């Protein structure tokens, strides 16, 4: 049996899904966490499957998520709908519930976040709400696992008994009469299409083209329906959508007035914090300060110290294994594979695990507190200058963790244009997989300013994304960004369970990549760097297959100061996983975790290290991210445009950085500062051109 889990964005739906199924899906206190449907068996009931659908606000076809969710309900016909409500925002949540009730599918409502209702001094009359809505209601606090067992039992009972909503006529007035008139015309058509007659009539009153097509209505029927709608609009002196929305909210007001006694402490903490964190003058500086703190903790002294300790531990372990293998007299080829291949490659990546863990920990805390939604709100005006909605800031920030879920999260954006432009911008956000590369190079060439180096690289990526947005906005076929409507969630103290679950999931993903993809790449690189074209074992990697392949493409990178064949070979391995770049360099150079720094010092000069870092920052993301982009674009044309654009851009910007470093002999900080200044010039010119155009139009 199928349980369709629905609710508004940020209503706690994914938390309910995790509690009911024992799953470990990502949870965050900001909209758009669920970007595709997820399935898992119901805990204790293996014959039940819970389907977690994307968060929506209505069943009207305004967004891709609403169309997908509605089609799933109509076509798949789940056995029961479980609607999750944020009880602190019950008026808004009930709007979707009423539309679900009209579908006449067995249904249960979960009143989530009851702990916050109690803190506000409010009281919910469950029996009264159940009576007025005609469906069972179960109070829960999903984050604390309160009421989940009762919710599971009630959901199973309703599904097995097929108990449908007791009431369908929830409204009154001219709009209600228009719906009944349309029902009398289309009842047989709705039954043939497998739709509830009231739901179909309501959608026809909204002039919903998808339902009109599904019912296969004739011209005479459409004309009669249009006449009914026009009469309703004339009587109410408003358009059809406003009339239906007003009808629903009148009913919701009656239900809430009778079923909920609101206290006086409603969202006082949220209001006070928002007065500061969304202040027009203080919001941006506070955001920059918080991000600086995140990077300092992750890449500064705390993260570096932890990384050094882990590197020392990996070095000690490698020495012990090396000694043990030598004592056993193991074949020297297999010995080299284990020590110089597997341990060197995996160890060079694992030593940076603390940096990534701290970065995810800090970002998870900000997400769970509700602050990330405020960032989207604050950045809306700035993002619109790039021609995209402020909602794009959420996928862009997710890109600092991993490009794959960030690209998938663009599904929550309102328009196709916003989605495409945001996908092009996401790879410029340095994902966590690049942290080992930044950390290894920066610790060797800029040991006293490694944290500053990483911050500057992140800033350079952000500025490149801004420049890209401004450039594409000037295209003749560009249009204005779609309107941005967003629910700002209540501030909450971060749940240690939620933060811990997200952190463990990210660390687990990193470890899985380290012991699967990166391990496989490491073994392949070891083989290519220790055997020649005749498959003979070679003592020097300069005579290997990999040297032959690397030398073939080395001329492309020679203008960047990257003349050693091992560097382009490592960059190629980065297409599988960016973490593999450092492990590849370690394997090809025969370096251990402890000698990696001295090995890198022989491969790069300071100017070429700067060019290498800039190139890694910009060039094409890993294969998984490219595949995700292909799925979201829906075609290979845009995907290849993105790949070629990033490869060319990376080469050009790295060449500029290398030239600046050679010309002035400056540090990375100075090079990146000059690059940013050069990038700011077209932005300033763009604003001046816009101002001139506005004055001319005026």
C-alpha cells in the first residue's frame, strides 16, 4: 500500500519521513530540501511504502513540483495521503489540505511542531478540528519523535479501511454555487477520468488547462463552464482565482477560530532576530561575518590542527604497514601497489576529512536554525541584478558542499530560465571535494595564510558567477527573473540529532567516495604510472604509460607554468572525483602522506601553484555533477556548452593569474585581489550602462 507524504515546504515533512521509515534523508530548516520523490518502507509495516513528495503550497500548476505532485496523486492513486502541517502556520497549511480533501482520497493530517505551539501558549482543539475537516488529525513533534507511533497506526488504519474524508463541501457562497454547477455538467466525465467530481469542478473553475485536457471536454461544455465562471466573477467583482482563494480562506478562518486558541508569545524570538538579521543595512555585513567565521573554523587553526593530526596518524599507519610487508617478503609489485598506490592515494585524501567535516557542521547549524532562508530573502535584490530570483541563493550555497544536490535543488526555482542560469553558476561555487586540493597546495606555498588563501579562492568563484550572471542578463533573449515568494521559517535551536544526521551522511558520502571512486582511480593511476606501453614494470614513472599520455596534453598547460606531465594527468583524474587530483599526484610522484608537501614543492613554483589553484577552482566539475546537469537541462547541447565554457574560462583566468604572479612576483592574495578588481570593472560598467538606460527611458 502506498502512503503519499505531502505538505508545504519546510513543514517538517522530510523529518516525518525519516521518523516513519528509519531513513536518513537530508533535513534542513529552509525550503526546498526535498527536490524529488523518495520512497522507503513504513517502519513495522513492510507492505506499506511511504513516498516523500516535494513540498508544495497548492495543487494549482504554478511550479514543476506542483505539477509532478498532482500528477502522482491522480495517476498513481495512493492508498492514503498523509498531509504534514506546520501548526505554527496552520492557516497557510490548511489551504493545501482543503484541496487534498476535495480529491476524496483517504487522508490523515499530522499537526507537526506541537512543541512550538505549547511554547507560544497556544492550544489546539483536536476534536473540533477533526469534526470540521472530516479527516483524522494526529498531533506530533517530528524532531523529537513525539506522536510518530500514533501517526503510523492511524495511517495504516485509514489505508486499510479506505476511510475517505467525511466532508467535501467545505465552502459556501457564489464560488461554491459555481463549483456545483460545473459538477452537474462534468460529473460523468470526471468519473471516467478517475477524478473526484468536486476536485475536477474546482480545477475547471480555476481554468486549469491540464484538467480540461484530461476530461476531454467538448466545445459546448467548455463554453458552458466559461459562462458559469464569468457569472461568478461578475457577482463577486473579482477574477476566478481570487474568488476561489477567498472562498477557501473564509472556511479556513472559521476552522482556525473554532479549533485553535492562540497565545501571546507567538514568534517573538523570530521577530526580534529578524529585526537584526534582515535589517537592510546590517544583513549583508552579518552574513559576510558569519561566512568568515565558518571558513576560519573549517580552514583556519582548528581545522588545520585536526587535519595535521590525522595526517600524522595516516603516516604512522603507512609506515607500520610498509614495515610489515617488507618483513613478509611480499612481491615488490604488490608491495608497491599497497603502499605507493592505495595507502598513498587514500591517505592524502583522508587527511583533509576534518576540514570537510567542520565545514559541513557549521553549514548544517546555520541551515537548521532557519538562517539560510533569511539569506535568500536578503540576497533577493542582489540576485535580481544578475537576472535571477533570490531563491537561487539556496542552490548556490548548497554548491559549497556538493554540486550534485545543488544542481538538483534548482528544480525548486520558479522558472526554466532561472534554473538554467543557476546551473551554469553552481560549478563556480567551490565544492568540498576541492578542499583537499586547496589545502595541500596552500599549506606548502602559503603556510602562514592557508585559511586566507581558501577564502580568496571562494570569493573569486563567487565573483566569476556574478560576472557570468551579468553577462547572460545582457543577452537579447534574456527576460526578468520570476517572482520570488518564500516562507521564512521560525528560528529554532539547531537539533543535534538533525545536525548530526546530516554531518554523518556527508562524512559517509566522502568516505564512500574515498574507498570506491578514489580508490579505483588510485589503482588505475598506479598501474598507468608503473607500467610502460608494453606492460613492463618500470622503476621510473617518467617511462610509464601515464607519462606518455600526460606528455601529449602537457603543451596545453605549459603557458600556465604547469609543464610537468603529472599535473595535467592529475587534472584529468579530477573528472571522476575532484579529491582524486591530490591522490593522483601522490601516487605518480611516489609520495607518502608525510612527504606529499615536499613533492608538491618540486612540481610547482609559487606562480604556477597560483595558476593551478585558479584552474582547479573553475574547470569542469566531476562526472556526477555533469550527469546531474544533463538531467536538469534535459539535453546534451547545454551540457557541452557548460563543459567547454568552463574549460576555456579556467584556462584564460589561470593564464591571467599566472601572468600577474610572474610580472609582479606577488602572493596569491595579491593576485586574487587584482583578479577581483579586474572582474569588478565590467560590473561597474554594467551598472553605469543600466543607469544610463533607465535615465534615457525616463
